[in-house]
C-alpha cells in the first residue's frame, strides 16, 4: 500500500508533464522557424555589409570577418532548420516507447548535433577579433587585445548559456525527466 | 485534379477505417471519459488524429494496432495541446471487469464499494500501467498490447500479472 501511495504523487506529476509534450513541441517548432528566419536575415545583412559592400574603408580583415559571420549564421540557420524538422516530424502515434524515446532525445540539454553551434560560436569569436583589432591596435598589443576580447566573449557566452540552462531547467527538463522515468518504467520487467 | 483524386481516396480509406474500428475506438474512449459528451469529444479527437496521421500509416503494424495506438496516445494526452485528466473511468456493467475482480461473490452494496475502490486503485497506477489495463479490459491480446506500447510480449505479461497482484492486494487491504 505504501508503494502505491508514493506512486500516486509521482504519477500525477508525470501525467501532467507528459501531456504537455504536444504543446511544447508545437511551441518549439514555431520558435525554431522564427530563429531560422532571423539568422537567414543576418546572413544577407552581414554578407551585404562586410563582403559585398564596395566601401574602400573596409579592410581585408573586415572582409574575412564578414565571411566568418556569414559562416556562423549559416551554421545557426542549419541547426535551427534541423531542429525545426525534428519537431515537425514528431509522430505521436508511434508505439508509446518510441514516442517517449524520441521525446527524451528532443528535450536533452546536450545533443551531439549542437556541435555545429560550437563551431558557429568560434567563427563569431574570430570575426569579432578581426573586426575590432583594427580599431584598438594602437592601445593594446595583439595578445592583450585577444585576451580582453576573449574574456568579454566568454563572459557574454557564459551569461547566454546560463540563461539557456535556466530556461531548459524550467521548461524542458521536467519533460525530459518524466520521459526518462516512463522509459525506465517501461523497461522494468 | 490529382489532389482531388488523392483526397477522395483518403476519405474513402478513412471512412472504411472508422466503420471497421468504431467499437475499438469507443472502447478506449469510454475509459477516459466521465460521461457521454466527454466520450464523444474524445472520440472526435481520436478521429481527427486518425485523419491527420493516416498518411503516416505505413502498414508496418496491423491496422487495429495502429488504431489502438492513436486512441491510447490521444487519450493519454501525448498529442494534446491542453492537459488532459488522464483519469480512468470504469463502467460497472462492463463484463471485462471480471478479469480483475470476482464480483459474483458480493452483495450489491459490497459490489458498489468494490467497484469504487477498484476505480480509485486503477487511477493510482502509473501512466503506462493505466494504458495496459485499459487495453486488457478491452480484451486486446498481449501481443497487440506489446505492439501498441513498443515492449516485448513477455514484458506485457509480467506487467499485467503485477498490476493484477497490486490491485488484488489493494482491494484486500480495504477488506474487500
């Protein structure tokens, strides 16, 4: 009896969480589409400003930085396209176990596909150094400048990850945990 | 023109599926609905989901299995935008309840109490166990339940056995 009483509380949580799956998937699908469009706009904007722009004030470093930005935004667009496709292709009418396995994968904090994002972040980092170096090279040496930019960049990226993690913890982690718990229950004999 | 032909074909296929499987869908819906109108709403929701996903049915499972999957997953709220209760409602007249409890030995008053307790206990089961028990009560065989859920037949057998034991134990502790 004790076990059943304990289960009652857990199950009610699990049930309400897992039933949010459909609405969360729809929400993220729309969000991924929006991000995809935003980064697509960035690609054209940065390509126009840094690569196509005939302005003679633009140095070779600016042009290379432009290429880095465009590569980074292309990688972001690709990543959001992949995620949008993933959320779009969810089939809720597969066997329960498969539905849960797919949900567990979708709502993980870290997927190996996100490596693309890491490369994109490095490209933006490189581009930022190239763009700013010309403007600050009289005040600092190259290494001082790189160190300062890196510290700032790591701080900004760290804050970004912090917010991302908090968002994941509040919104996705409960679904991920309940999917995991249900899968564990399914696998138990 | 091709679009209309395709739509007609889809509509025809849909109608046939519904006619052939109406009882199965209603059967699942009744466990998750408190009254007729609620049941009708859920039935409509299952039909909508069948219509939406009919193109994704590739025939890798039996049609009846797929219908049960759509019905169960809809009832459990996997595909819903709103949070569903996911509460099970039993019908006292349901003859399949005999599978879980021996009602003949009890008086009418005892039967009522037994039934209420059973319903409460089923609602305390986990989401997965609830799915299994509704399918068992719908007389779906273990092989098909395994296919609906995606686990092995032997795992289903073990789970059904455990659920029955749990329910019996719970009813015993209520002196029923």
